[in-house]
C-alpha cells in the first residue's frame, strides 16, 4: 500500500526537464522605458540648434539613480540637481539640456515626475482669502502649452533668429530680447550667494533676457539701463518677455476647504514635487 502511494506521489511530482522550463530573461537586458515629451516651443529655436524644428523630445523614465541625483547634497547646494537630472533623462546625448528654453525644460520636469510617481500632485496650498494652509491635489496632466508666438496686437517684431525687437513706450529705447534658457537659469543661481535675498530677481532676469538696447550689447550698458528704466518701460519690457517665452501653463481651480473660497491658482512646485507623500 505504501509502495503504491509512493508511486502515485512520484508520478504526480515528476521533475520538469530543463528543456521544458521557461527561460528567465537576464535582468541586465532590461531597457528603461521612454516617452516623447511635447515641447511648448514647437521647435522654434534658431537655425543650427539641435532642436530647431522639432516639436518633441524623447526622455527615459526616472530610475533609482536619478533619485540619488535629486538627493545629492552637493548638487542641491549648488542648485544643480534638477539640471543634472534633465540632462540624464534626455535620450539623445548630443542635445545640450542647458540650451533648451526654460519652458521646454519645465515640460520635461513635469512629464518626468508624472511618469515616476503619477499625475496626482498633492502639496500644501495657502488660501488667498483666509490664509488657511491645507493639502490640495493637482492633476499634472491638466496643463496648456504656450509656444511664445502670440504676437498679434503687439508691437513685438520677430527677427526670426531667436530674438525679438520692441520699442519702449516712454524712453523709445529699442530693446532686443530673447527667451531664457537653462544656461541663464544656472547662471542666475550660481551668481546668487547662499541665503541671499532675491529682491533683485526682476532686474537680474532682465539683464539676462535683454540682448541689446539700441544696438548696445555690452553687459555694462545692459546692466545700467535695466536698473534705471522707468517703471512703465520696465513693465512693458517684462510683459513682452512673457509673450515671447514658450512655457507650460498649469493653472487649476482651487477651492478652500476652510472658507470655500474659489480661485484659479498657478500650480506651485514645492520641495515635495519629486518626493510625493506616500
């Protein structure tokens, strides 16, 4: 009887031959998935730029190594963590990530975060009405792209070389301006001293996006005029800069849980953007 049971057990658990067993794929053969990110600029870069005429860019999904970059204290201290991550995510290594317009870089950041942690972004928001701070969920898929080409009903002239010309209303100074790039962003960060107040952010940005005033392109002239423009001219120039700059517009309806105040808010990108509360 025991013998028969053993026979049946052996029959029911006959070892599978190595030829019949499914072959396990080599984990080293795993390829990180990628996606194509739409660029707000639609490739409106000067001729000769690697992204001229290209309306999208391929990036790979974030990995654990990219998370290490985002927590690297040295890079964080220098303000270079996000910049380094953007360069690493771009599949085509011939593309200089810092040469991309800031709006295109923002699009890459948003898509990288959404593919890594999902499109829901929960962060703290302060109600503009009552001042109460509460958690609010934003949808990173809910955004609009602006190509920086809405020049109708403006006095802005597109010079077709990546720069634009505008005459200031009061001083009649002719300014030539351009969208800012990653290089400008890094330069502004590196020129700021630790714990330094950002009271000069407006003029510092203006000194970067102005190419020349009345044809004078030396930095000394640009700095002097930027600091001494009358308010009406300075605002006119900043408005023109916003019009020519490609960007991702993320504005969503906010409803305060405390006072029920409703308002459309720009989605805030806080320190928890890449580290969602799980």
